[in-house]
């Protein structure tokens, strides 16, 4: 008897992934250019320019924190509409930022919009994917963000070289915002609001109206893993200068992205058929090896091999952890599970550079990255205690 696979590449799946790609692309396009804009346009100090850039993350956390509850009340479709319209409005407002204070407020508001839209897209994906292919599907979906992290900064830096580059960047954001609205309006997303959602929320505690407790364990591990990687994301260019590997460093994220794109389909399938442990434990080991090699890099090949190992390890753990956060959660709580995961993960990515930045002047970069190896290794028993030992039960249930 032939078993037919449930369909994964539906029109809904492709459209929502495309929307996520464009939102993430606009986020990274601005994150690498807005500090420079604040300095050149308003004469902002370095710290103020850094605030203009980073306050977006704070807005995103605020947006995610409330969106899980909003999804439960309104449903994912209306929530995504809200996020996309809000994002479009804030994109237009960049042209009305007459002083640095207004620019900071606009950045905060747009961060909230991204938090709303990003949580909604992730929840829709969790809702429309078949249970037997949820891990594989989320792996493919998260590739949209991986591609955007590579393409967004490239476009941003390219446009900066053009005449009136910042205006072109803001205009491109407006165009892409309207494209998101148009394609979302054209394609019907068939996601029903789960029954008795309001009842579930009313009976729950105050905290569980905003956070999904079942998703907290794996999200805590994701927070530490995100913290461990944040230094690479923020300090690579400075570290490359220090170790005289600037040329090789320019290919680091390209190698990382290629490895993630190649490996994600296989790791997603393994998650669905064998459970999370068979992927998660090797991810920790490969990430630790990659970070160790990164911290000791003295030649270009070492840095690029580190990029590949980090891509296999860190790059795949992200989608695995997100899938687990959804799999341990009942369908009517998918929105809260998605927002809980990204809140903790974003906190790890956000506070990492801030805290590590205080230590770097005293230690240099190599010891910082070497210490991250210890943190990654600690995640192995932590993951086992918080999720790994119960993973077989989850596999049997799903």
C-alpha cells in the first residue's frame, strides 16, 4: 500500500514565506544603514545612533509579547493584516522624521509592527502545515529569513553608495510593504480560528495569557544559544581586523547561509520522523566545534570552516527549537508558543552584544568566543533536562 505524503508546498505556504522574507529583508536592510543615516542626517552621537538601530529590537519584543494574545482573540489572518498595515504606515513615516526623536519613535513603532507580523506569519505556518511534516515545513519556512539576512544587508550597503541612497532605501521599504499587502490580499489564507480559544484564555493565569508555559523550556535553551551566537553576528568585522582575516570574513555569512540552505530540508525531515534529539545533540556539538575553531582562527580556511560548522549547528538548531515549541503546544496556543519562542530567542540575540561589549576591551575577542564554547556545551545537559529526556513521548504523541 502506497502512503501519500501530505502536501507541503501549497500556495498559502509560499505566500506566507514570501511575506516573511520581505519583512525580514526590510528589517536587515535598515538595521545596517539606519545608524549611519542618524549620524549623517541629524549629527547623532555614536551612542544615539546605536539606540536608533537597537530600539527596533525592543519594539519587536513588545510586539511579540502582545501578539500571542491578540492572535487568540482575532485569529492569525486579521493579526497579520494589522501588522502589515502598521508596517506600511511606519515605512512611510521615515520621510516625515524631521528630528532624531521622531526617528527613534518611528523605529520603535516599526519594531512593534515587525513583532506583530513576524509572530503572525510563524503562527500561520504552524497552523497550515500537516502534523507529519511540521518540522520539515518550519525548516523550509525559516529559510526565508536566512536568505533575507544575507540579501538585506547587501542591498542596503549597495544603495548607500548611490546618490540619495537613504531616500532609495526608505522608498524600497514602502514598495515592498505594499507588495506584501497586495499578495496577501490576492491569496486566500484558509486558517480557521480554533474553537473555544477565548474560553482557554479566560481560564488561564495572567502570565499564560501572554506566554506559553509549554514552549518555555526549549525557548530557554534557544535564548542561551542565541546569546552564544550574538557575538559572531555583531563583532565579526572587528574580530576579522584583529586577526587579519578581513578577506575571508567577507564570505563568512555566505558560507553559513549555503550550509543552512542545504541542510535544513534533511534536518526537518529527521525531526518529523525520528524526533528532535537526533538533530539537536549533533547541532550542539557542531556549533561548539565551529565556535572553538572560530575563536582560534589564524587562516582563512579556518574561519570559513567555522562558518560551515556553525551553519550546521546553530543554523539548524533554530528551526528545530521553533518546531519543538509548536509541537509541545495545543493548536489553539500556537500563537503564544511562537511569540514565546521568539521573545526569548530575540532577548538572547539582543543582550549578547550589549553585555559582551563591556568585556571585549579587557579581554579581546578570542577569549570571548572561546568562552561561548563552554556556554554551548552547558546547553547539552540543559536541553536534556528541559526537553530531550521527554522527546520520545512527544514523537509518539505526534
